[in-house]
C-alpha cells in the first residue's frame, strides 16, 4: 500500500512538525588542489530519504557531499565537500533535530597533509599518510540531547555482522545496511535493498527503487522513534 | 570568424579523412571496492575537443574516463575507469591514428595494492603506498610510427615553465596548458583559457567557452601537423 501511495504521489504525513537532518553522498578528501580521495556513493539514497521525508511532512535539512543532484523539493540543503566540512555543518544544526539519518559515505580517512600546490610526480613511489576523520554519526549518537540517530553501513561482506556491531558500538538507534558488492543495488544504482537493525528487532526491505525504500525506512524510523 | 562559424554550427572541414584519438576526463584508482583516488577533471574540455574535431570532419575515437557526459555527436567512445584501463584502450587503437590528443587528467599514481574487500577503519593512521601509472601521452609520443601528439598540462603555478618542460621531456608535438588554480576557468568550469606551446612557437588562446577553444586548438594542431 506504501507503493500505491507513492505512485499517487501521497505519503502518510508521519513526520508533521518533526525536524530531520539527513547527510548524503560521498566526501572528498584533498591531497592537493587537483587530487582527492573519495568513494562511489552517488548520494541517491540520501536524496531519496530527504525527498520522502519532506513528502511525509518533515522539515528536512539535507547536508550533502559533492554530488550533481538537484535539491529535492521542499528540503533545505547545505553543500559540503570534505568530511571536516560535513562534520561542521552537521554539528552546527543537529541540536535542533528530532531525527538524524547519517546516509553519507563519509571518508574514514583524510590525507594528513594537504599540499597547497599540485604535487609533482618526481618519485616512483609515493607514501601517503592518512589520518582518521571525525565519526559524525557516532558523535551525534553520543550527544546528551541526541536526536533519534540512524546510521548506514555499506559493506562488501558479512553485512549483518558488521551492521549489528556498528549499531551497538556507536550506540545508534537504528542502522540500515546494504551490500555494495552486488552490482544491481547500492552505489550509483537506481535500486537498493536494505537490512535494517535496531536494538530490539530487524526488518528486511527487499530490492526496490530508492524512493520506495526511503519511505519504507522512514516508516520504520517513525515506529521506533515513538517508542 | 571562427566564433561566427561556430555560431552558425559550421566549422572548416580541416580534418576530413583524418583519424583523431582524444582522451578525456579523470581516472579513478581503486583502493578497495568502495574507495578511490581521483582528480577534479570534469572531462568537458576533452569532450569539447571530440565534438569540435568531429564537426571539422575527423573520425574521432574518444577514450573517456568516468564522467557523466553524453557521447558527443559523431564520435566513437570507449569508457574506461583506471589509468591502466585507459592505457590499454589507447594502446590498442593508437596505431591507426593521425593525431592523438591526451586531454585526460590521468592519475599519476595508483595504490600499490587494491583490497578485494572494503578496508576496515581499525587503525588511527593508514599508510598508503602509491606507485606510478604508465605515462600514456609520453608512451604515445615515443612510438616509432607516432601520431601527431598533443599533451595537456593542468598546473597551479609556473604554468609556462612546467608546460615547456613537459613538451621537451616527453617529446610531444604540442602542449596546451591551463592554470587550474584560477576559479573561473579550468576544471568543471564551462570556460577555459589555454597557453599552447610547440617546439617552434606558441599561442595564447584567451578565456572562451570550451567548444570555441577546442576549435581554436584544433586549428593550431592542423597547421603544425601539415608542416
């Protein structure tokens, strides 16, 4: 029936009056003005969540990494580049939020040094030292007055194991996991499938377009958020 | 008058019967199935060159890195991902070519090891060893039966110095240089400006849209190619 509702362009107004922050996309970690480290996140899942949440009545703040997607209708959007940028944008506003969904594929590491000029390729080998970026979703989940905090896990193996471990370790309220090693779903695909875990339960959302999946995940979030 | 010709959609058929290979875009160097090293090349300059060359009568083979641009009308296109992919695609067909334009921002380095599974962020610091990629344009220029070989130099300082050095060192027939530290031109911009050097001369192509600039560069190439 959710699919029918989506097709008719109407979704249940589960989030009226609620403020939801959603992060989306990859981050880019500069080595120099030209080169960067990034990942294959397209931002489509996060943007679908923002779009669906707005249609379900939420006041949505989308904190996006560098992607070429239009701002979803009815959402406020802040564009960011690096993990440090995104961290700052999130922390500045997360205190106002009822729900936080960390869907961005934030780079775990950044180059220790960022060269001001393009690095010349004089050496045959180059050793790059990477340092850890702030863990945004874990930091949000550890706030004294934390919003209902949902994380994502993009894995290529042992998906359930890593997701449940992440849920517990980071003290999240919910985690949505997908297997990005599968060609037909996940990164840059129009479709996705999610395994969703929370401390007292789990649900499997089978392969579907990302907007339908977003609405299904938001329905699960609302159910747990109320409890 | 070239601008007028462009506006009218007609360009001088300087390359009728000639085969031109053009590389475009960035390359992506995988660390694991999720993460990669890349650069800010949008592919727009290379695609504009392919488009203009086809309109000037050439048989164009565009070897493209990962970008979200439609194939220019009248061009054959091969999509590639890493520098090694692009190297293989170029070498397989470059023997048939009259002109080669290496406009791609090929990653100079790739991770020495590519992990089969997503790397876990267990460590506080990560050391990445990068090894040199093949230098595609230099390899093309060193072929016994080489095409007229044009390179690009994207620099953030001392543009003329680095470009002339690259021209001589790689034995190119021509090099087009741009200063990517300038915000209004270069990477991801619709506009660009090029300083062009060849062993016996140079030319400055002032700020313009990339298609006009492409036609101007191709006109310079045809003049030197004939000599």
